[in-house]
């Protein structure tokens, strides 16, 4: 990134690629290949369309899209107008979807035909800022409302590909994205990320992986999360080479895709790396070009499988969060300790472990992980529309992560647990507050708590522990099926248990640590041992 200067924008990164390799293969979607020039020109066309809808600097443009070139075009076209990209998880519907559109105040949304009805449904419940729904693959048969709806491809073909200059000069400190994080005492919050944050994160990962200009990156991770945006979309602009982005993850298609793309690196979740390691042998798992699998967390057995069985090095040492990018990672050339998340990223942060009073603790002592940026624009600018919460997480200049960890005498950081009350399942953050709000809507429940239990795949499983209303005959299976239409598929609870009451402290707060410690009891219902099936999208 040094050739771009110390503080840059995402558009600076795009312009770098346009100067150095405008026509080489940049992105691949299931065999559909695009150069940087093609992405640039098509995003110019879309930017002109958005401008005609009234999108101006500082406005928000949301997306509800599966992995496709449309998501990339939406990203760049929004930034070219000085507007803010708001990618929404494609599993969201109903209240979850309405909250992010309403909270961000999105002026336009870009979605696909099979999701368009969700937009019209939530628009009918009140989204006064939303003026345009742009649909990829519009057929005319979708459910409609008073929200003006436009065909994505028709707009791309209608407008000129000449760059549309923003009415405001875009700088590295200007906001580029809102990424929503799980709320613990309230709804999900939009982290306000500046341009330079995105480029700096991409550069951090590029360097940590030892990525070269001839590397081919393969990922099935969704572009509505920041891993795929930073690694594949922006990182590939910085270092060169190409990225292949799958529509979704498939164990059976993983090795054929590695072969088809000539991938040299793959970016996964730890849970996905485990599934591949546990799968039967595939003919394409030999003779490939793959040299690095980046995934976290990765248990030792999975790490050994990738190294020994697949002849592929691994990278799983890092710790970060949306608000503060990569707080720790493994320096190039160093050997990690088992269970460590590398070492503090001293190029960008001061990192400490502190007690409840904010005082540093002794080495190898568990406390809260806090960090302080040493450069500008490498952290979130706070939470959109929540100044008090933005201030609350910054104490005396230190960002409090809400996570527990320790740093040993050799400066390795170990993540221990979360202080905050949220869950993480298969790479997705789940707000217990939002989940509890949904389940409280069931008339047969008078009290409940949504909490985590450990998963065999790493991270968490969702459990609902609830108290039934007097005389209610609701079953666990019925409650699970009720939730399928109301929560994202990844948040549908695996475990449900009905109890006579919930443990509480003297002021009435549910003691979730006791529920977690109880684990899977003899009276706990397990979805994976039931007949419940649902579409995972």
C-alpha cells in the first residue's frame, strides 16, 4: 500500500489497479470473468442511475444480494457518489431487515428478484427514506408495493460509462460502509467505517498471508461480510492477481472449484475448513495449486488434516472485530503458539489486557482486551445514530472490545471468552436482544432467554430456554418451526428447553452463565435429532 500513500480511499485502490492491470482477470463468479476496467465502467453506469434517484454524498445505499458481480458494482457505484454502502445479510427478513433499512435510513436498495418481495413487505410497514428498489433479474412477477422498482440490467445498459464526479471530494476519513454488529442490550448497531479502514484491513491481511501478484484467491464467504470485501474485492486491487467468489459454500464442489480456478489461497470460516477436513477424499484434492488455507478458529486436528492430507499450509492466527479491524495477527515468518491469535498488531494499535477498573493486568492474566489506534482512520467512527454508545466503548482513548483474553510473556494474545451477551454461529453474529424480542412475540411464552452453548464445530449453538404460559401445550418443535419464518436461518435455535422458571439475580436479570453452564440437559430438545427441516437462505 506504500505506493498509494499513508492514507487512501477505496477508489484510490481501484485506480491503482486501473493503472497497473486494467484488463487482466480481476474477479471471477462461477466462470464469469471481469477485469478492473469492466467493473469500473459498469459501476460508473450504476452510479449515474443512483444519482438520478437522488443519491448524494452521505446517503446510504443498501444491498440484499447473494455473491455476484452485482454486489461489487453496487459497492463501487455507491462509493463513487460519496455515499455509504450498507450490505445486509441475505438471511434477514421481517423485523431484522426492517431494522437495518430503517436505522440506516437507506435511500435506495439493490436486491435480487427472489428477495424483492421481502423489500416490499417491510416497505409497507414504514420506510420513509427509501425511494428506489433496484432488482437484479426482475421478472415483473414479484410482489409489489408503492416503492418504485427498477431493473438492474436495464439501468446498466441505459447510462453512460464515463465517470461521474462526486459533488464532494472523497477523502480517506469519509465514511464508506455501515456494517451492522450484534446488539447485546439493544438492536444491531451500524459500525461507521471510513475508506482508509477498508484499505488498511485489506493491506493487513495481504501482508499477513504473504499474498503475491500471481495468487488466485478462492472464497465462498458472503460479500455482505467484511472478510470477502476486504480480501477479495479490495485486497486484489492492491496486490494484483485475481479472486474467485463462489455463490455459496459446498463441500462437494470445493475441490472442483479449487481445480477450475487454479486457486493458490482459500479464505474460509473455521467451521467450513472442518467440514472439508472431515469429508471423504475427493479426486481433485491432489494435484492442486493451493498453498494456503486461511480460516479461524482451526482445531489442531483440522490444521493437521490441511497440512498433511491436503499438502496446504494454514493461517488461523488473528483476532479482530468490526469496530477495530485486526487487533492481533501472526507476524510473517513467526511460528504461532497453540491456541494463540498471534501477537498484537503494533503497526496499527496499542493493545492491553485490563481489569474491570481499566488498569493493566500482569502477563498471562485474563482481563478485557482493549486497544488504542496509533494511526488515523483504522477504526470505526462509532455507531450510526448512537453517540452515547459510541462514547461508552471508548474509555480514556481505549476501545473496550467486550472480549476477555490474556497476553503471555512472549507477547502472544489468547482469546478466552466474551463478556458481551451475543452469540457467534458459523461466522454470523447473533444478537440475543433481537432474538429475545422476536420470541417474546409468541403468546405461549411468558419468560425466556436466548443464550449460547458450545458447538462441536467451534463457536456457538443457539439455545432458547423458556417458561410456558399456564395451560399452554406448545411443543419445542412447534416453537422452532414458528421461528423459521421470523429469524435468519442461521439463528434458528438448535436447542430448546422449557422450564418452570429462569435463574435471576436480585435485580431481576437472567443469569445466562448458569444456563450456559447447565448445557444440554435431559429435558433439552435438539433440532439436529428431530425431523425439523427448513431452507437455509
